[in-house]
């Protein structure tokens, strides 16, 4: 087990090895090949699908593959703040678009 940890540490220190580990994780978890990931990044002009921040300027762990938790379908790439704001878990259930619309309306009313 210690040998495995040391190997993981070495791969983390080695940029190419770390990138390969991340690509392998995306493929296993989301079925997203490196080519599909690059195409998604290109389709989003390199920015977060919500706020548009340039994803290349972030650390790799701050870039998230957003997916529908019910179906597993990949929706896009998000920065960490948008990932935790757009797909929050409230009282054990996922927030729906309708609930987000109600929250937006609430905020609009509170500004008046």
C-alpha cells in the first residue's frame, strides 16, 4: 500500500503523470475521453460554462466536469465556485431549475 502511495506522489509531482491520472479519472468517472474534454473546452471558448472565467488560468483541481447526477450526462466544464453554486445539494435533494428561478425572483424582489 505504501508503494502505491509513493507512486501516486511521484505521478502528482510529474506534470505529465498527473495529467494522465486526471484524464484517466475523467474517462472512468464520466466516460469523457481527452478528445471529448478538449472539444468541450473549445466549445466553451476555454471558459467556465456559467461565469466565463478562463479555465486555463485555474489549477486543474479547480476545473470541474459538471454532470447530471441522475443520468450521469456531462453538461459542461465549470470553475469550482460555479460548480458548488449551480449544483448545490439542499436538504438531501438536488436543486431544480424551478427552485433556482424562485431563488432568483426572491433576490430580485429583495433589491426593490
